[in-house]
């Protein structure tokens, strides 16, 4: 009896085991089929769509220039090649890039991602904003990037950079807008600043210069221009609204409208330091303090000088250098301006026409 019961139990175990073994492959097959239905890549992500829209209008700019090299007892001309980025912003072939990408270049070749290449002609340059405009001629249709026209960028919003960093063609990096309205010193010797810049942590490396910084809607919000070499994740871009304004002036007039001065914003602390350390007569505690007058400029024609402090333009009080530049842009080409300027302890007036 016990033996029969043992045999019965053994048969039950064998039946259950056989059932499990026959079901297991079917179950595994279902899981494998489910996994195989999941897409390997997701091509509808926002960044992917942005790259599809703006990528074709982002160009590589190859340059060549001749530089003088000292060779012990003689000098020799050498050909130096460079690579930067740019973006096509009009259907008729105007390309926006950085001034330092094309400065002093003897040859400029603009490459599109589709393999087409064109000779680039410099329409105009603006070293003060680090912008330059090129022109390419094509019989076929050119891709064009859309530019953001608002003034409500926000810290924390997505920022996407496209360019050609370190020889790696058409690379894409992502990050966020880290800060707005940054003023960065790019030329300490001449006290030259880039004003109102967008700061981003999207990776910007040599070769990215002149390429677009883009929002999640596929609109260019800035032109990448500078990095802090000693830091990681700190890059800067010229706001799109500024870039478009300067570009339109270069195309129409050959150069942007400028008063033609470099300097800084005078504050009470700076005024006090200048009095104590230099012995200068500083009659006020605020204004636009001039450290350099550019040659062949409106400022030179009007007789402005180093050390002058501009405190008023027409009916507007001037508190600093950025406000001075903004007021000049508002007045525009051909506009007449009357400046109130402190030269030492004397308040003088300067009249000039912006040309």
C-alpha cells in the first residue's frame, strides 16, 4: 500500500514537472517578443527634432591666413588653418559667425552638412561684439535657421549647441541657460567687454565658435562665442536679438552703429578708488567712464577723450556703459545726440551725428 502511494506521488511530481517544462519556453518567448517590440532608439525626442530643424543650417567654416613667424635671424610667412562654426540666417545666403573665426583670413570656405561647400565673402565684421557676417552664393535652395525674437529667456531652460568642436564635425551638446545678462572681460588690455551675454553649461569648445545656441522649440537664441578656459561648464553666447540687430546694420551699412568708446560703468566704489590711487579728479559717482576712444569713430570726431565721464545723452541720464550703448542703438544711424560729459571737474557738452 505504501509502495503504491509512493509511486502515485512520484507520478504526480513527474506530471507537474513536465507541465512546467512545456510551458516555460512559451513564457520566455512572450517576454522576448515584448522586448523586441520596444524601439531601440527614440527619434521623436525634442533634442532630436531640434537638430533635424537647425542642423542643416549650421555650417563649418574653414579658414586660412598667413602669419609672420620669427625664425632666429629671419622672418617667414606661414599658412595657418582654422575651423569654426556658423549659421545661415537668410535664404539668400547670409551666414552669421564670430569675428575671431574669420579675422585676417585670406581664404574662407563654408561647408554645409549635406556636403556642399562655398567660398565665403566677408560682408562686415564687428570686433566689439565678436560678430561677423559672410555671404555665400548658391543656385540651389539653402537651409535657414529660425531665430528667437522674444526677450523672455529664463534661467534653467534647455539650451542646445551645435558646432564643430576640436575638429569633430557637427557635434551636438545639451545643457541649460545658467545665467542671463553676463558681462565678460575678453580684452583686459583695452578693457573690452562682451555685454549682456547668455551663460550656458552646454559644452562649448574651440570650433564651436559662431555656431548656434538653440532652445527646445528649434529657435536660435544665441551665437556661441566664448568659454572660460580654467573652468568647466561655463560658456557664453551673444543673444539672438543683439546678433540680428548687428547683422542687419552690417548688411545695410557695412558696420554696426557705435559711439566708438571703450570703458566701464562708474560706481561710487570705483570713483573713490580712482581718486585715491590715481589722483584723478572724479566729479561724479556714476556714468560711463571712457578708457579708450576708437580711431575713426563718432567719439573721436566729437572730441571725446580718455577719462571723460558721460552722464547724459539728450534727455536720458546715463548710469553706465551698457546703457550708453543701448541709447545709441535707439537713436540709430543719422541721429543727432547731445552728450553731457564731465572732463575732470568741468561739465561740457558734445554734439555729434551718428554715422
